C-alpha cells in the first residue's frame, strides 16, 4: 500500500541574517547598558553609607570614575544581621574581595570632606582607593556608527550614479540629463483608437497613413517611398490634438514616448540637449516607435527672436540638438516624431522644413456635423431624457471646440444633479451653455431701478437692430440677469461662414452698436456700459481697414504679417500719414453704423419700448416675443450646407466673430471663438 502524502505546510522562511542581527544587538546591549550581573553590589544611599562608616563596618571605599563609590565591608560586618538580611535573597553572596554596596555621589569635594570628617571623629582607618573603569564598546561605538554612516551614504550615491535605485531615469540628481518621456505600453496602457475620436476627419486621414506605414512598411518601401520623419498637429486649444496623438499610439501598436516641450527645459546648462539625445536613443532601441512632444513651442521657438541679452540661450541648444536628431547623420527612419502646438507661427523655420516635420496637419474647430459626433461621444455615459436632441445642441454651440463640448455635457449633468433630477434634460444643456459662455448667474447683485431700466433698453436695442438687419446673427434670447462680468446679454446663433463680406460685417457692427444707440434714443444719454460693444466694433473696423483690405480709401493693402515678425518691430509698417488715414476710416465706419442704428431705433421706438418693458417684467425673453412684437423676420436664414469634400484655402474668416453680445458693463468683454483653452 502506498502511503498517503501528507499536505505540506507552508511555513514562513526564517532568514539567518535576522538571527545574527538579534544576537549582535543583545550582545551590544549587555555590554553597553551593563546587563545587570547577579553578583553586582546592592545600591544604597550616601546617608546609609555614612551610618555604616560610623559603626566601623566599612573596610574600604573604592571611588570609580570620580562619581561612583563601592563599599567593601569588614569580615565582622558581613556576618552582622543588618547586612546579612540584605543579601539573604541573593543567590550569589559577595565574597571577601567583593564590594557589598555602591552608590553615586554628587560633588566629589564634598564627599571627600564628609568622609575625612567621619574618619577623624571616629578614629577610623578606612582605606580610600581611586580607580578608573572603561567600556570599550561605549567608546568605540560612536566612531563605528559614524564610519558606517559615511559608507552607507557613499554606496547610496554610487547606486544613483550608476542609474540604479527607485525612481527610474531622470528621477535622481545624477540622472538629470535623462529623458523624462513616459513610455506607454501598446498592450496595456494605450486604449484610445480612432473610433474614440469624433470629427477631425481630415486630420485622421493624414495620420492614418503614418499608422499604416508602421504596420505595413513593405507596402511603401517596395515603391521606393520613405516614412515621414514627423508630423506637426496645429490647431486652436481644445480641438483634440493630444487626443489624436493618443489614438495614433493606440492604432499603431508600437512603443509610444510622450512628453511635453517644457520637460526639456532645466536650469542647468546642457540638460535639454542631453535629454533630447537620451530620448531618441531610447526610441531607436525600441524602434519602430513614436515620439509625441506636446506644446513643442516651448523649445521650438524661432532662434534669435526676443533674445536681447546676448548670452547663450539654453533653449537654442535644445532646439539645435532636436534638429540634429530628427534629420542628421545616422538618423533611424523607424522613429516618427509627432508634435502639437497652437502657435505654429513662432516655430523655427528649420524645424518646419520637409525632412523634419514633413506634414503639418491643421486641426480646425468642428463644424455642426462634427459637433454632433462629439456630442454623441460625450453623452454616452450621461443619463439623458427624451428631450435632448443632439442636432439642436450642435446648432446651439457654434465655435465650440471638443473640450468645450465635453465641458457642456459635464456642466449639464452637474446642473441636473444640483436640482435633484434623475435625468439630464434639454434645459440643463441650455443652462450649461449659458454658464460656460456667459459666466455664473449672480442673483444677489444689487442693481438700482434706473440701472435696470437702462440695461433693459440697452439689450432691447441689440435685439431690435439685429432683428431688422439682413446679415445680423439670428437672436436666441435676451436677458438682463447679471451673469459673470456682464449685467445683461443678448444671445445669438451666428451663421458659420467660411468667408465674410463687407455688408455682413457692417450689419454685425450696427447690431453691436444698437445698445448704445438705444440709450441715446430713449434717455438722450450714454453710459460706460457699452465697453465690450465698443471694443468689438473697433477691432472689426480695424480688421476691415488694415487686415482684409475692405476699405476703398486705403485700398487693397494689408498690414497683417502671418509670420509674426512685426510683433518684435518697434516701427509701424506704414507712414504717419497712412496712420492718420487709418484712424479716420476706422472712426468713420464705427460712427456710420452708430448713426444707422439710431435711425433704425427711432423708426421702431414704440416697439423698442414694448420689448424693453416686457424684458423688465420677465427678465428673460426669447425669440417668440420678438416675433409677436415685430412680426416674422423679413430675412429667411438658409440652412447651413454640408461641407464639400474638398475646399480651397480661404483665409478670409473674420477673427472677431463672437458667440454673444454682452452689455452693459465696463468690464464685460464678449468671448471670441479663439478664446478656448482646453484639449479635448
């Protein structure tokens, strides 16, 4: 019969080193702290000692290290019952040559004086012996610990110098020249794919070819093609440049090094260039690989610009090393560099040339169709009711980036939760748009009756003029509830135009001046509340004259420099005579539209008053109120056409187009489409 095997018990393993350490600690403790021997003298006091001395029981006093006294008894005293009773509980009794008692005394001089006095008065011949005892462990231990500390620090520094220890490359003082790039594992870390990126159709097509080359390089090399060295993602903040780079990493299934341009910047000389070398060294070892540098303008700024110190610029050294690594001798073609920036105009020309960043991919703000796709992505985790229409939301958010749309969805969920709702509704999304564009509603702001009336007529003036003009943006609602820095606002739904004509810009300027014109028509006074309106129309008028060449007197000239070189010049690109002419034309354009708005409001003064009165009562009115007061708008708004498959490069978009009119507040400024700050 076979014996049954008993289950083996997993006992914890005991490391022998711990046994040695425990023995060593016990030995050190016994030697340093005395340990307590069984035959040690009994502790007593100086008073008892003096009584023993007067009785003649003390044969000898031994003074140890000038602070401890050991008492030796005579042969007759040891047999005395007084002393014998004290030693009856001791296993080992003190012998004739052993001290019976010991005690510590205070001042040595006082102890000697009292000892001599007692000896003289009682005629004693007690011996006094001086002795010094040393503990070798107690003396040498501090030195041993000091040298052990020095050796430990030295070993710690040597490990860091050799790259060992926790923290990884770049985490220690001696690895300061190592790259700080984060390596994403294509099997575990990268989860984003092109399916997670809504919109950006043109940009995705551009980068998909890079991904296809990394997956199937023989398809291109067989025809003599070469892989692009790099691709630069350029676009407004929040349009999804970083998200697109993550999708490239997820689709390519190759090692992906991600870092920011500021990671190369350090206070030590030569660190930036060293980190660039180390980054490309790591990427070549894991090739094929992708390097993604976010905000590359931190190190890629054009050399020589705004450098008035005359000293060596560390950023230029970093840029020079990056240029060498991207297209120098021995460059490994299996490493692709992706970079993102929203300031491509300040980058160095050597960095932008073919052979380094072969492709410049422009990531634009999404159109109405792409905004719908982005809403579909961000609304997946949100519990919404049947009133939420994505087509309606996409039309209500012109000029919003992907990051803004994500913020709208999140803010709508927060608003619904704040009100105790179980589902997020359409009104929650509209409130979220108001909150993001206009700011937080201020219900407790103190406004006098006269100020509130002026605000109502101001906003009614905007609404009236925009309703009567063909090319003005369609009105959505008017409110006199303070929100953010504005005391009131007229909300519009601007048409998404690729090009803007002069009559369209003039109508928008006239509608913007409608607020101040209403104050002039009704009160015959003007106020400081039209600051944001004046700022907007002044920028638009200046753009018409100096940028787009839409002024007959100045002609077909532009003083706009897309390269940004004029930002560092101290002189204007036109003469003083031309400057005077520009100022006159700008003032004439603004004043003409102001008078045009006054004329329109005087013609419809009764309807303006009716609209302002209703606005004072309800505080918020919508498009239906204007249709009831003014009748249907005489100008039909065409539906936005689908974007063509291919389009020409037009640069005539109005940079001053806005999403709202804010007034009247001296600090209120209407946010433009380019004032977006987050990545999708």
